[in-house]
C-alpha cells in the first residue's frame, strides 16, 4: 500500500528566508507526486507535480520541489518566504489501483511565515 | 472560484436529521470525488465516480450515500450521523479517473457539525 509522510506538523520561517516542507513517500513503481496548498476556509489548490524528467520541478507562486528517488523524498522549497505563503501544505502520491488512479495524501504541514 | 462549487459551506445537524451536500463542476471533468478532512489526519478518500459510475467506495459507513446524476453534479446524502462524522467534506474533480498525471481541482468544502 502506498503512503505519504509529512514529518513536521508545523514549520516556522522568517519572511525572506528560504523554506523547506518535507515529504517522503512509499509507492511501488514510478511515483506521481504532487503538492497542494490550502488557505483558511478554502479547498486545496494544486501547486506542482512530478511525473518524470527533471528532478527539480517548478510550480506556482515561486515554489519548487526536488524529487529524490534514493531517499524517496519530494521536499517543497521556496528561496524567499512571504507572509502570504502561510497556509497548510499537503504532499500527495498517485498510483493506479483497481482501474483508477488513487491519490494518497499526507497529514499536512502548517507553514507559518513570521514577518 | 476554482470551478468546483460546494453547498452549503456550513451545516449543523442533529444525529437524526437527513441532509445533503452538493457539489457542482463546470470544468468538463469526467471524474468526481468526495474526501473527508479531519484535523491532524490525512485526507480520507470516500467515493470516486468516473463518468457517473461509482468506481470506489472506500469502506465508508452506509449513513453516507453518494449520488452522481451526471458528470457535473455530485451529492453526498447524510442520515443518522454520529458526532465523529463532524469534519470538512471536500469535493474534487479531475479530467479522468485513470490518468496519473491528472490534477485534482477541489471545492472550498462543506463544514459539517453533528450535534
């Protein structure tokens, strides 16, 4: 069974500093990996995805993620954090199951950017 | 708006009530999903519909009853719920259910409180 782990419930970072939100996965075969963000009172919004190709994936709002197959990780990064980046971030993995693509989400990491 | 609309946004119901959650998408997507979001837990996939046919029923109690009358609308009928069913219920859609690269588009959610 596939699983996604986000080891940190919360990450605090000062505005302007680089940020990293960690994610590790366990899937059989080639993983399809995603990051979603959830702002208060909103649904999840897609940020970026890794399907194949370059290990560094660029997404919305200046975010990027690095796929590391040997460490089974897909950490989300941004060079310079903004206060508006404060939100709940979910890592997800997608795998074929029973004829459809099943998406497994992590527990989420709350990012707090401090002015 | 993300293209997926959920109503109502907030619902308070007693354990003996019957209510329904509604989801509507105008993205031309063929797959629709119900997820349950509880604090500190991964998103739980409840139901998946592909072209109005249910393809996944993820061991969800029968007090939750989905209905997909067409590819644009999805309902979740609720009856005799328990307090532990209180959560944010998220609807999502994707172009198809069986392509790994597909991105999920989420609604803002329906916050359900069971008294």
